[in-house]
């Protein structure tokens, strides 16, 4: 029976599982987006939300607790200076899991674990939109130039 046994084991022993989750959470804070399996994303989500809540607290004890969990000092700095400010008015739900399909090698169900409202993703979306707009303009100009030139005469080739 699994009474009072919280959390997934992820087919790892305790030390390996703890190291895996610490790595995922540290990478999530630094990169704001991590691609992993669905099971690992679901396990890391709750830990990441707890760490972000520590960042929102902002006191010395919370900083020390976060530093004991995160693997690098830049991750702790970013957590308390950037991420905590971004979610100051939000009562929870700082992360999102988006399923991305299956991995080619072993067929594992993969997902992206990301922070909600990341500027990185917004910048990428804006860049994509700008590129699509430029492509659309080029196509319109090419169509206008072809229309202006008129249809080819019988003796000419394209």
C-alpha cells in the first residue's frame, strides 16, 4: 500500500531523484523553459512553484533555503530579483506544462515546462511575426511587379 507516500519515484533512488529535480528547477529559473518528459515536468512543477514562493517571500531565511536547493548563485539571484518581482501579484500557478509529442529514440512523451508570461517566449513570438510580415510584404511586391510587367508574349520565355 502507498499510504502517505507523496510524489513520484521516477524510477530513481532518493539521491538521484533529488539531484534531477534540483537540476530541472535550477535550469527552469535560469532558462525559463525546459524540455523534458511529462513525468519529470509534473514532478518538477510543484518544487519549482515552492521555490518561486520562497522568492516572493524575499527574506534572508527564504534566500538561504532557496540557495540550499538551487545549484548556482546566479539562479538564486535571478529568482529573487527577476522572477519574484514578475509574480508578486500572482497567488500561484507560475509554471505551465505544454506537451510536445514523443521523443524519437525511446518514444517517451515529452513536454516543455516553462514559466508563465516569460518575455523570452514573447520575444520569439514577436520575431516570428516580424519575419512572417516581411515574407508577406515580399510576396505582395513580387505579385505587383509580375502584374505590372503584364503577361509574357508568345515569343518570350519565363
